[in-house]
């Protein structure tokens, strides 16, 4: 008989981070559970389990979701991703699916810093 591996609190915490980020990105891309499930070739209940952190996602699933949602893999691992996205996009309404380039918070923040540096340099002149 096979022993079940014990799931550590750290694994549970990371499953929750993966799930929360998956749901956030899926909602920003305006995809339903059913639509993402059909694209990934799984049942919508399985996507729901991933989003709730009940089931662990394999490396392949994370890679697959990053391709389907057109975002970088690293954002599934980032516990601060949702807060940073909400902070950057405060006051902005998106009625259509968010373009993939607006999901790359690191690039958005780097562009904002560069724009501020350019503005400061021009102000000095």
C-alpha cells in the first residue's frame, strides 16, 4: 500500500498563491472557468480546485496556463502579484480583456520608473 505524502503548510500556502494568481489573471483576461478548462483540456471543476488551492498544479499545468493566459510563469509564484497589479491599475476600468502587456507588472513598473527619470532629467535642463 502506498503512503500518501504529507502536504506541508508551505505547500498549502504556495498552492493558495498559485490559485489566487490563476484566478486573478483569468479574470483579467475575461475568461470563464469553462472556457479556460476547454482550452487546457480539463474539466472546469479542476480549474476551480486549482484556484482554491485544493489541488496542486504540475509544472506542465503552470506552463500551459502561462501560455494560454499569455503571461509569464513567474507571476504564478509571486505572492505580491495581485497587490502590485491592483496598485498599478488603481482607478482604471477594463471592460474588455486586459491585454497581455498589461499583465507584466515588472515591465510596467520599470517603464514608469524610466518615465519618471526622464521627466526629472528634462526638468533639470
